[in-house]
């Protein structure tokens, strides 16, 4: 096999491949022999048809079969010999084939750029200490109180206040005439939570159970007659040792505060690490210019579009204008993500960083502890997702690379 590789760009190669004539002839002969054994033709016994007759009748079919077998095989051999890493299927052109002659063809493909060294020593980061304020602890305790709150029916004489839960029946009138479509019963909402129109929300404040109020809509000649059928209020637990016990956060209020403080600190440290990673990646890209394969950028963009579609709960595809706007806004982010992946992968390869089975198991245990789920359940879930374990390995490997860079950070 002869191979000539043309460097079209840092991320694109064109392989000019020539398969030896003896290999080509052998494939032709085997193909014709197989046909000769199977084909039935009038005037000839099966298996006794002259080769020249077979060739005349099935030349194009045999030629296609030989190409189908030899081109993929020898393209893969050429790639393996070259040491490059394709990131897409090749574009095959200029196929020249005939029995008794070499098979010639070209294969153009995008490749992962070869990165022999990545500069990361001496990247500067601002040294930040994570602290937890009393206000943050208080806010954390308030969250627990909200989660432990009880909803109770109010006494008959209770006047509706902001935050109360009400149940109402209402009917709408336009120019004094009742509108059937504007009649509803058993509607429930929390006042002040922007669940209904502001004029209705505010118009019920101070009202009592059983009271009927006429409330004019802000737009149109519409009046709603609202009857309050039930009023409930939220009862928050007191901040004491019982709150700690009821929430499972300890036996005393002091223990509860320590748990909340630790949780807030963990969250802030996680946010800090995430921000540090963003800064590190931006610095890496600045220090190490790298050309990103267009196919990888497009793949990342398609993945982003799919995630966005899922997040929006959108079943249909984006219309052309929506997709164009999203691409214009986020294409640079897709390119940055590809460059990040290329550089972090290169560091891992150069420094021999890998994710072991033990690393994977520890990460699954960490995820289970954080989500307070059974380890086996988390393991089964990850295994059930397509590429789940491989994606987890990639994440662990990336985290190790970031940890290595942090060891060489210049703190300022």
C-alpha cells in the first residue's frame, strides 16, 4: 500500500491511497469465482459459466463490491499508520479501479490536532477564602422552617394577609352581563405569590371567609365577583431544639446551625471551584492557541441545541429563525468548549492521567452521599444512560487535570 498525506490544515488531512494491484486482482478473482458458483444462466450449467461471460454481465456489481470492501479497510490501515485521530467520517473521492491495476482513491478527513505541549504553569488566580456569615446561616435555617411548615385552616374571623392560601369561586361580568367562560369554582392560590392577576391578589387582602368582593380587571370592562370559600395560613416552626430534631439535623439548635453552616460552606466552595475552573480554561485557551475541527464545533452546537430543547420542554424542532439566533449567540461558546476539551485531554495524555475503576466507584459513592441515595441505585442509573460510565470517566479525568493545574497555580 502506498500512502501520501497532504496537510490541508492543522485539522484536515487528505490521504492519497493506492492499494496494490495483486490485492485488487485477488478480490476481483474471488468475487467472480463466487458468482460463477451461484449464478444461473440459460445455456450454461451452474458453476461452468465462462469467466469472461460473468465479467461482461456483472462487471459493475463486482467493481462496487471490491470498492466496498477495500476502500474502508485500506483507509483504516492508512489512518493507523499515520497516527492521526479522525473526528468524523472521511470524504472519499477520485476512486480509480480496474482489474489488474492498483485501486487509487483519496480520503479527506478532519482530525484532532496534535498537541505536544500545553502551557499551564504559572497561571494566576486570586486567592479567596470561603467564609459563612450569620445572615447565610439564618437564611439556611429559614429554608428549613419553610420546608417544615404546616398549612392550617384559619379561624372564621381571620382577615386575609399576604402569604395566606385561599380558595375561591368566581364569575366574570362584561358590561354587566355574566360570561360563562369566566366562571370557575374551587380555585386555590397563595396571595402575594403572583399566581393570579395583581388586582385580584391585592383585592382580597383584608377579606374574610365567606365574603364576596367585586374586583375590576385592569384591562377591559371586566368585573370579577369573587367569593372566598376557605382561608389557610402557613405556620412556621419555632427556631429551637425541636426544629433540629424534626428536620433530622441534630439534637440541638447549636448542632443545626453547624450543619447549616457546613452545608453553606460546601456549596460556596463548590461554586468557587467552578469559577476557578472557568478562569483556568480561559487562561489555557489564551496561552495555547489551538485550531478546533469544524465538525467538533458543530457536534457541540447540536448537543447544546438538544439540551436547550429538552430544558424548554420543546417537542418540535426550532424554527429556522430561532436556530439561527441560538447559533449566532452560542457558537463562540461551542468553539470554546471544544478548545477546552482538546487542551484538557492533551494534558491528561501527556501526563498519563486516567480514571481508574476505583476512581469511578469513589465518585459514584460521593454522588450517592450528596444526593442521599443508595449507591447501587446511582450505579444502575449511570450504567443505564448511553455512554454514562464513559462520561463519568471523562469527568473524573478532567477533574484530575484541573487539580494538577491548581497545584501549579500562582496565587495572587
